[in-house]
C-alpha cells in the first residue's frame, strides 16, 4: 500500500489516532481519483457518500451563496458523514483540476464494524474536533 495514501489518512482529524493496522484497513477502501475544476465533492443539505482528502488542486467551500473557505492539498471534506450519515453543512467545489483520495462510506463502514477497537480512535478524533469548535466559540 502506498505510503502517501497512509500518510494522507493519518493526517486527517478523523483518522489521526488510528493505529497503523487500522489505517491499512481503511487504505484498502481508499481510491485515488481525478477531480476536474467544477466538480462538486460535497453538496450542502445532501448526505455525502464519501469523504475526500485533497492531494492536489484547490476547492471552495460555500454555505448558501457565501464562500466561507478555500481548501488545498491535505484538506478533508465529508468526513463527519462517515460517522453520522447526516447532510453536509456546506458545498465544496473544485476550483482547479486536482486529485483526491476518496473513502466511500460503503467501504469504510464494514471496516469500522468489523474492527470495534477503531471506535475509540474515531471517538477521540470527533471529541477533539468538538473541543476545537468550542474554543472558537469561547
């Protein structure tokens, strides 16, 4: 398995506390894909069926009609839906051609369910994200 793929997975907030073995399992359901400028990676109010880790290129994040962020290599979108299957809070659209590691929820969920020890790592990642959001509000 590609070291680049494993490094990209490990660098995400969601998978940062996973063991090497767990990352290997997730890596098996992760595919590299091209994304042309204009490709919508995540659509607001729809349930994402995959998460994307940008390898190259850039993307914009919009909430409604307002652009709220720009993303680049290493940034991740759609990761929360891997856990809760809830609608996305923003639309993410590629602004340039690029590539991304794509992790389909349909591939990830069986790995998670067959490896219950992964739940602790994912919970720690979600709690860290929640604490960071709390800090922003304080």
